C-alpha cells in the first residue's frame, strides 16, 4: 500500500510495535489521572466560592467558604493564602491620549516655570517686597547635535527700585561623538552651567559659575547660577571613568547686593555711611584665561569619587582697600599731621584662583555619606586685622593677605527616617587656613553645619521643609521654615519665613538680623 | 522498528515547548526549595528583553477612592551582558524629571540612584532603602529593579488556578532579618511567567500590600502586563500603572543608563 503523503510504501506494524505503543498510551493515561482530578477539585473550589462584601468596595477577594473537610492545617493556611484580589484590576486609572514626539512644535522640547513671591520684613521698616522669576527651557535635537537654551527673567524690587533682569543661563550647541575607544565624547560650545561637588547648598568645589546673590540665599545654589561661555568636553572612556574639561575666554562676575539693597552687607553700609567710597567693580569681558578646569570621575570600591582642578577668575568679588590716607591737613605748621592709615576707598576685585580638590559619595549602612575638600593654594585672600592694628596697612596695603585654606564638607542623608517621606540631611562644613598667622582677621579653624529636614504627606500634596545654616565659630545662623500645598499637579503655594540671628554685624548671617521676613510664593509649571 | 522508534521519539519531543516549564515540572513536595528558586529565576529571565524595552504609561495614585495624582511615566530597560539596567522617570506634574536608575551588578547589592532636577546631580540610594516606597507610590525601590534572587529563600507550593491561568505559587522569605517586608507570596502565570498576584507581608506576618497584574500582552518575544495595581491595605492607598505603549528592542543607547546622564532630556516622550 502506498501513502500519498509520504510518497513511500507504508509498512504494516507487527505485534511488538503494537504492544509498545499500547503500553506508552496506558502509562500516559494513568499519569494524567491525578492532574485531571486536581483540576476538577480547583474548578469546584472556584465555582463554589462566595463573594463576601468587605470594607472596601474595591477589595473583593474570592475565597473558599470555610475549610474543606479533611484538609490539614498547612493546606488550610495555603487555601486562605490563595484569596484572589483580581478585582483590584477594576480600579480606574487615568489614560490620556498619547502624543507622539513628532507633534511637538518644530520638534522643540519646551517647558517653563514661574515663581512669584511677596515678602514682608518683620522688623522696621517692615518693607513689602517682591521677587519673581520666570524660567524657560528649550531643546531641539538634530541627530547627534543638540541645541539647548535656558532663559530667565527676574523682576524684583529688593534694591529699592523695580528691577528687571534677563539672562540666558545656558545657550549652547552640543555634539555627541562615539569614537571606538570611548563610550561617548560630547563637545559643547556656548554658555553652560557647571555643577561641581557633592554637598547640598554649600559646596567648596562649586565656584566656577557666577551667581545672582541679590536675594542672598532665598533661591537655592543651583538656582542662583548662570553659565560660563566657552568650550566644554565630556569624555566617557568607560562607564566608570569620565573626564570633563572646559575652557572659558569670557569673565562674568556674580551679582552682589549693592548699596541700598535689602541684603546690602552691613560692613559695606557702615563704610559708605562713614563717608567711604565704594570703587567700581571689574567689568565682564573677554579674557583668554578667564577659566580653565576639569574633573575626573570614577568609581572604586562602590564609592563614587571625583578629582578636581581649576584655575580661573573668581566670579565672586573680594573687597580690598584701594585708597587710604596716612595724614590729614592742619591749619598750622607743619600743616600736615600723620594719622593711622585709614581706608577711604574699598574696591571689589576678582583674583585668579587655583583650586584642587576631590569629592566622594558612598552608601554607608542605612545612610549615604558624601564629602568634598577644596584646597586653594593661590588667589584666596583673607582680611588682616587693620581695624585693630592700623599699621598693618603698611604691610598689607589692600588690607588682605593671600592665604592657602582647605575648605571641606562631610554629610549624610537618610530617606524615610522614622516615617515614610521624612528626609534628613546633616552636613558639617569647615575651613582650615594652612598658613595662618596672628595678623589675620579670621580663625585658623572655622566650623559650621547645615541641616535640612523635609516631610511630605498625602501624596506630596502637603510638604514642609526646614533648613538651618549655622556658623558654629561665630554663632550666627540662618533658619528657613516653609509649608507648601499642591492644589493641582502643576502648581504649588508656599508660605514660609527666613530669620537670621546670632553673631554680630560682621558675620555672614548675623549682619542680617533685622532682615528677617515671611513670604508667600506661587509656583506654576508648564 | 525504525519507524516505530521514530514515533516514540516524536511523542517524547512533543512535550512542553517552554524550556523552563520542562525544567520546573509539576509540583513535587521533595523539590519545593529547588523549584521555588528556579521559578524565581525564570520570572527574572523569561521576560527580559533581548536588547531593550521602552514603556510609556500613566500612573494614578489614589487615596481611598479619591484620585490624588496622575503622572505620565516612561520606563526604559536595557539588557547589558545578561544584566539589567532600568530607568524610571516622571514626565509631568511637579515631579517631572525625577528619575530613578537601577544598575544590576554581579554582587550583593545593585546600584541605585535618584535624580532630582533641582539638585542637578544623581544621589545614591542606600541599599537598606530598597524596600522603601518610591516617591509617593506603592511600589518599592526593590520593585523598580533592586531585587536580588539571592536575597530570598524560596518555597514552591502547589500550583493554583487564578481565573483562567494556571499559576506557580512561590513563597519568598527575605534573608535580611530587618526587612520591612520579609515575606512575599507570588502567583506566577505558567504560560508567561508574569506574577499575576503578589502578596506582601509585614514583620508581624500580616498582609500589608497586594500587587496584581492584568492585560498581559506579548511585546516582541516577551510579555508584559499592561495594567499593574499595587494597593497598600493599611493606608488604603493604591497605585495604578497603565501602559500606553510598549516597544521592545528599539535600539536604546546603553550610555543613557548612566548616572551622569540621568538629567538629560529623553527623546522619548508623550
């Protein structure tokens, strides 16, 4: 007989073959009996299960009605574990229509944020002030090329007059190369912000970018920055080894509170009120060696480490004596009377600073340990005690001496401390002047701390924040306490207060003892 | 006789096509530990994308019956030399830009980082925080990729039918005596190896949390649930993750899954 399908003759089976096939089928039949019977029991369980109503209408586990006779304890426990919560899948969630990237206008990624705040000074003269900030961000990719911009507009009246400031914080073109020997190589040209260091708010290493300090520390450090102009390179040789470097041929200074400003430094005010002259600050401008720096980032033994080097013009000013008098005229011979050197003009200047440093971050038990150290071997100036010893001005005519300090910080973070969503950050900050001498109007060791506690609840609809900056050496401090409410997921209303105290009028925070204020802020994102 | 042997061989080969099923086999009380671990490994491996996975979804947070927040999320996953890297980012609301990165390593603890846009740098997440909730959700950091097979002991229990799906049932007990959730019971669909239900127990052995997965769909060669619901029974708080779109093996760049790139704008958006 021929098989049409196999196209070959079919051999008839003999007795041995029939026996083995029959045996195989029998074994398969008997082995399947337990599984079939188990399936019947489970089907019976499912069909007999009642659906009891529970406290939550969204929680309707189906369960066996009591324990089947004959089940032992373990099986009974297992059966109760098998309660099914599949009704949870009936929970309704939102499903917006998806928007494809091609529908972005001109393919540009765009977002913005508006913050508007009103301040009330709690001391005389009880001023009402306003600080408003609009941030816009846009990016447009063209293959491996990215064009990016961050624009900011500020409106405030902290300087006794309405003031509008506009700035491109970033404006750059970035191209990603993918050479064979490296993970990637990014080259950017334009204006770009640099974020160095691992500290929160206080970062000894993060001194490259100019900042807007007219509102002092009301805005966080990253929020105060603007970029530097130049060429930037980011080279990832390996996932755990990266080199960043930049060169900037343009100097831009920080914005500092000036005379008459809400945060005018007390020493500046005293000097000006006494008839002293405040000289003009250096102008922004092109300078081929304005800034050059880089950092090497790598991981070793589960620790993220960075090594830093920087040489550049300090965007923050140092104030030095630029004119002094050593004699005054008298109406009788010898018609000139020598006096102790007395400064009559102070001028801000921007020294060229050299900085070397490192930072690290590592998980340590239930916390994360971070730290950084900056050493400034050149370009850092400290005041001498000319106010107590006027003749020091003969030795140091600017009233300053170049010193070599170490500045350091170590901190820990803890999420969910005691309760969910309670975040704690504590940092110790310090400075040590390695070439200290007794002529300096400073301590060899300076100690301080920062503490931040944040708590949010009801799905972050409510948030509270407390932040303390404390100078342990001088005893002055800055406290911030804020409460926020999120009425919709694109807006937040905050009320808070910032108060200063301790120390004296020459200290960083103590000088603003009368500048405590409460505020309310509205933040909207789009 | 040759023809007869060919038939026998064909009958043997015509068993389950899924290699894992063939290895795991039916429930055997003498192999509960080995099978339990094997099932856990299968859950981890079977639905691992060959190259990468891109998921766009919407997350709804509910407190009781009230919707507290709705956020768009994008989840990216990359397989690098059999190890997984995963990134999770909120795309809108006041949490926009918050990004979570998990890098699986050959070692006791995976590396995890959290990027918050205001900080402009990634922060390490302590491994002891792995069972803490991620932001305001009812998913833990461990659920987002920090779970290590070796962190748990496993016991297989008898197979259970969940609806129309036959499931493996596995109890996982944490080796960490201080774990917030020391016991998990999972019901794993035998066909797709997706855990369709997970019960999470607290230190007092009380049921604290339930996760259920539904609308399981094939995406390329793997399966993913297009709806996942996690409910905290104590707080009566629910997180619903609905997948809007999922694409496998689209060619995601491995360098995106780097802690120093966490702040970069993503091309994917919706």
